[in-house]
C-alpha cells in the first residue's frame, strides 16, 4: 500500500493511476489525516507527498505532522 498525501497537486490522481497500473494498492489522503492513517495501517510501504501550487513559505501553507517521518 502506498499513501499519496494530496496537498492540492493536479497530478495526484495521475500518480495514483500509474501506480495502480503496475499493481500497487494506493490510497489518497489529505495532509491532516495522514498521521492517524499511518498509525492504524500496517500495510503501508511508502508515502508520496504530492505538492500543490501554494508556496511553502506562505502564511496559510499546507503542513504535515512531522511525526510521520
């Protein structure tokens, strides 16, 4: 299982489709839900962070809980 964390990227679903085409199980999740998902699912083998157009330095920039790293 690969988790794709969707920060608003236009390519999130393209990444998911390509992974599914090669036989990988995929789940798309919003950043605020990733920590809970990772803690409860032992089948996760990787995480893809799919960025968006917002600046990481902006006041309301999307964030992710650092505990997943």
